[in-house]
C-alpha cells in the first residue's frame, strides 16, 4: 500500500490536478493584475515596492489555498 501513488492513474491524476491548479492560479493573478490601477509586476520589480510585494505574496498564498481546497474536495 505504500507505493499506491506510483500507479499510473494516480500519478497522472496528480499531475493533471497540479497543472489545473497552476493554470487557475495564473488566471486569478492575471485577473487581479488587470483589476488594479497599476502594473503589479513593474511596481514590484522596477520600483522595488516591498509593501506591495508582501500584499501580492499574501494574495498568492490565499489563492493557492483556495485552489488546493477546491481541487482536493
């Protein structure tokens, strides 16, 4: 029973759900980036806005937890 995750169906299912989770996370991030009045990436990288970086990091963790819970069921 310890190697049950090596079955092809379980392994491919895990890969598929991981890809779905990454795509949903990316779409949510792009949507939030479009809803904000400025470019998040330029603000964080070019202007070195640490406070905005922390807010985006917290938002990313929140979205990731929601996507993981939705996929896990």
